[in-house]
C-alpha cells in the first residue's frame, strides 16, 4: 500500500539539531513513504524558510511537496503567498499561530490572505491543538467563512482538543484532520466513525515524531485496508490535487 506523509518539516529543530532534505527522504523511505509534504518552521524569516522548502522541492521533484509558511502579521504576507503558490508552485499554505504568536480570531489580515489563497485552489494546513491560540474552534470559523478552501487540521487537535476537533469540524466538509502525534485511540476511532476515513490524512511530523509509531498505531487499531488507503494516500492525493 502506498503511504504519503502530508505533514513534516525541514530545518533546524527547536533543540538545535540540523537536518536536510536527503535526511527526511531517506529516513521515510525506510518505511515505504514515497511522497512527503513539508514546511519549514526554523528561524524567524518566512522568506528564508520558504526558500529552504523550494530548494528541497527542486532536489526531490515528485517526492517532496512544499508548503509556504505564512505569518499573517508580516507586512509582506500576501506577497509571500503569491511567491510560494505562483512562482514556486507549492502545494499548500501552512499557518502556525502558536509559533508566530497570534490569535486567529483577532488577526483580520487572515481574511485578505485567505481571499488570495482561494485563487489557487490549494489547501491550507493549520496547526491545531495548542492552547490558547491554536484551538480548533477559531480555525473552524475560517473554514466556515471560506468554504471553497480545503483545510487540514494537524494532529487532530493534539492532546487537549482531539474530541473537540472532531465535534468542531464534523459538519464542515471542507476540513480534513491529520493524524501525527494523536495517540488517543478513542480519538482516532471516533475520527473514522464520525468524519470517515475519507477525511483523515496520515502525517509523521518529522523530525519531531517517530515514523514507525505513527504508522503502526493504525495497524494496532485493526483498521480495514480499504479505509487505510484513504488515510495513507488517497486523501493526500486529493488535497495535493494529484
């Protein structure tokens, strides 16, 4: 079965460890992961971070799919969106309100940014699950406001907001959940039961998570193969517009 990782990262970690595009491609290949979606959270300049991802895309075409990392507080945020999606042909946009330190519901520039993103038909990936500024509720409001944009909520709300994330998005057909770091079996099972496997996408969150654990947890839950196909690759193929 094909396995695609829709959510990982490139660049120096918060603990100072360096990594390269070759590192991630080779490590994930050991687990039969053949396509990887990455953004860079390292540093303070989204221009530098996005150039890092673009370089990786050039080094591994067909394997690495890139996300533009956007800070809505930056004066050049919209310009950066166009550079990433138009010039660099990236496959999505990444928001991380915890890393950039903003409340999405009190960041009016997001409305203009989403309006521009919508022109490209790509999906938006948002970090969800770190209180108080990365909860599912505020991002769900943007999903309601922009129903023509597909959203991916990472970690399915993480440790604090797993079940809450499912509740917040169950009626929002333009929202998918991503599975990395979500180790609560009840949350994973309810995601399948309530959202359906058609709205779950597999992610590793490399280099922060263990690849084998992120894969094996699904087999421990005895999820049928036809459902795993959606989780492991079909939903990524849709969101990447393959």
